[in-house]
């Protein structure tokens, strides 16, 4: 598991048009993490703790703006958030399959 | 040069990857007799189910079509139908339905034999003889275009949509590009992907059918949840899904959809039906692990591919279920149940492409006779016939 160290502060951007990344391990508030794109790497500072498998904003995202993962809309923001924020069902909404 | 596998030739032109005898009850009342017959003849498999009587209309029809189709699945060299005698779905109708597959076929009816012990004895003798005949058949080489795989998943976590499902999609594409068949289902877990899937349809009619199938399922769920006495029972997404980082059904669906790769959709098939051509199809079934595998085996799938992030041990009688996990921790914990560790992509040891290729190679090996872990351990929980309201 030579790559464990490299994985510890990384998040994956699945599609180039996405505005969220998926944490590849637990990430802590204040840490800097590597954003892994298909063709490059960038950096982001975490504004909140983000658990493995959960999502963080890789740009500032406005209220009612689409949350994009896999290059598709998975919901919309209930509030505006900054890059590095935690995104989950507390601040994004999606009507499908909920009622 | 197309890839090949070693399978069993059936008289009706289909090819099996296993050569077992199926013991199929026509009604739940004969389930134990069917089970006991299978115990007398190790190597045969039985299909316990709770249906076959006190049903009406389309619900009964789906049960009938599904049980017939399971009997016709090419993995079975022979079938022993076990009836009670007074059930609504008659054992003779079940046997008549299987007959066109032109395989070894006999019917045992408990009320005609006298009692359950007499029926077990008669059925065991028949199954024993069938198995001896089947044991003489040898595998022959066939192109992979003779294979149909069922795509299913359960106990998903974020690694399923991120790694295991996309890797499986690569394997599925490889099979379909060589003329083989693949079936995507779990319509409840495709909500929100209708337009993306419809764009991959071979024509507008299929596109419309895909959209309709998903909308219809969503509408049915809306009706079901409207009168729920417990408000916590209305969300389609589970607590475990939320805990794993999935924030919406659509997010889950996008990951689920990845199992089908990028091949074009040739059509939508109804539960209990078989596609009339080769290619990638969408099967209309709710996203219950067992109901999906059963619908896919009924469609003619000889192998099921099953990504599981959190890990499930289940299998299907007579149809190998290849388990794949994208979560390296789950693989370590459930090594005895999981066949492929796609978590190697997460740890950076393999690329998604390499993983897809590895899954494809495993399909060919399993098709040629390699037993999956669920088979060796006797897991057979996934046989569940879907019900209509």
C-alpha cells in the first residue's frame, strides 16, 4: 500500500465538468488536499471535515446552482457555499425519489 | 478473432455455462419436497419460492412466465417440476412452458404420488438419472456472443459508483462489442438517468420506452409512499446510502448506471421475458437484489455480475454470481465472499481499464467452469420472483 500516503489528502474529480470532488479518505478542516482530475492535480483547503466518500465543493457554488458529479446534476444548492465546503443533504436538495 | 469460452451445447441452440438439474416447485406448497429431492442429488439445485397460488391477473402471469423461463435457462441440463396438484399455476402448465427448450424434463405431483415421501422418492430417482446423463456431456468451445450477463448490485457504497460499476461497465462493453448480451436493471436505482440512458438507445422508440419505464417506476413509488403510516418510510435512498456520502437518489442512480458502460441500448424487456436479439437491454424490475437476478436469469443470463461496496454473500441457484467490490476494506473483511478486489483502483495499484479487463477475463473463466465463491459456499438467496401490486 505504497500509495496510502498519497491518498491521505486526496479527493477525486470524476468528470471535468464537475463542481464537487469525492474524498478518497477522511479529510480534516484546515488541511490542504490534492484534487485529482483525470489529467492534472490542483489543491484545495478544507473548510470543514469531510468523511471518506463524501463530497466537497471545488469552486464557490451559488444557491440554486446545480451540483455536478459524473458530469450530471445530482441536485441543487439550498445555500451558497465556498470552495472547500462539505456538500451533502444538509445543504443540497433533489426532489426525485423523495416523496 | 473473437474471444471464446467452454460451454455446454443445448438442443435449442443456446449454451449453458453450468450443467445442473433444476428442481422447480410450481407452488410454495411443494417447496420442501423440491428441496429434499435436491438434497438426495447433490449437484442439483432447487428453487424455493412463496408464490404459485392465490394470485390473480398479471401478478400470477409474471410468476408463471418467470418460473418457466428459469426452467429454460441454458445452465440447466434437465428440470424436475414438482407440483402439489391443486395449485392455481399448474405443474403441467409449468412443464409445458419449459418443454420447447427441448431438455430433459419430468413432472412429479405430490397429490398424484400419494404423499410427500413418495414424491421425494420418485423425484430423486428422476433427478439422479438426469444427472448421470448430464455428467457425460463435455464442454465445447463457443464465441462470447453466446454469453448473456446480468448486471446487478447491492450493499452499495460510494466505491460502487466510483470504481466497481465503471470497471464492470468496461467489461460489459467488451462483451457487447463482440456480439454478446448484457442486461441492466434496478429501475428504482436509475431514477434521474432516463435522459442519459435514452440518448444511448438505438432508435427513438427504444428511447421513449426507457424514459417511460423509469417514469412509471417513479410514479408507482409515489403512490406507494403516499399512504405510508410511517413518514420515515418514504425515502428511496437508505440511511446507509446517506452515511456513505450519497446525497440524492440521482447521485446513486448515476453510479448504478455505470455498470452498463457506454454501449447502445437495443431495447427494454419485461420481467419474465427474453430479448429477441443480442446486445445491451434494460430489464423492467425494481431494485431488489434477488428480484433483479431472478429476472436476469429468466431473461437467459448465464452469469450475474454483482458489485457490492459494503459486501453481501448472496448467490443464485445454478447461475454463478461474480462479486466485485470497489472497497479495499470490504475485500479484506469479506475475502471469502468477494471474487474480485476492484479496490486496487482506489489504492492506485491498478487502473480502471485494467480492472475492467480483469473482470472480463473472470467472466470467461467462470463461463468455462471456474466456480465463484458464492457457488462453492452454497449461497442461493437471490432467487425471488417479483410481485405486482
